[in-house]
């Protein structure tokens, strides 16, 4: 069975339909103000932030932490995974 991840929060889903139909608590517009977004990269042993290079073994943990090189300003957004 395939696992699908949300790019914003790292939550795992068994289907893309379930992922894209559920509100995301880490959506960029605010908690639950948008749907989960499919992470289109492959599952990895380590996920890297595309803005600063910070890495973590968990996509959920990486995306939960503020990024000091975020485009909106230092620590004004969370890390975003590379594909």
C-alpha cells in the first residue's frame, strides 16, 4: 500500500483523495484554512529544507519548525521540504 505525505505538515495518508480533501493544520494561510498538499518527492531517510538546508529524519518534524531563511522573513514560516 502506498503512503502519501502532506508537504505542509508531513501527515501520512493511504490515498491522495483523503489527503487532498482534508484541512491541514499547518496550511500557509493558517490552521485549517486550506487542504493538505501532496508532497511529490519520494519518501527519504532524511528530508532537507529548500530554504536553509536544515534536515530531519521526519517530514512532520521538519515542517513543524520555523525556518530562519524563510522567504517571508526569519522565522516567519516553517521549513519547506525539497523534492
